[in-house]
C-alpha cells in the first residue's frame, strides 16, 4: 500500500456513487490496521475553477472529485484492488486536506 494509491470501492451500497477510495496515509504508519482514505466521487463535468477543498482528477478515464469532507479510516483488508496512483497530484491532495483542517 502506498500513499495516494487509488482503490476500487467494493461496497455494493456505495460503489455506484463512490467508485474509488484514495489512500492518503503516510507509509510511516504502515503498522496500523486501518488506512486514512478520501472517497473519490463521480462528477459529471469539469469545473473551470477547481475547488481547493474538492479537487478533480481522472481515474481510468472517469472524472472524479475528491470528497475531502468525507475523509475517514478504512480497514486495510478491505482495500484490495489498487487501480491507479495520484502521486503526481500530491500538492493538490495535501492542500485540500490542509484546507479542510486549517481553513487555509
């Protein structure tokens, strides 16, 4: 597991709206039984001005939005299929989390 890896959401009740989960936890905490994730939700169209709190990305050709306010922990055993990495978007991802927690 690596920070900024994207996993398929295998929960049948939510995977249509939330197809992916973004792992944002640093590897220094690899010994924990959970990972901190942010849901990636489907968004229908690109916004001209990307919201600092909820940046948008492409994952496997699908436009998704980082639903930062829904950040939470997730059992490691339930994160099975890594399908992409958003490592190149590290600055946007960390900025969104900082904005949620600190307001700037």
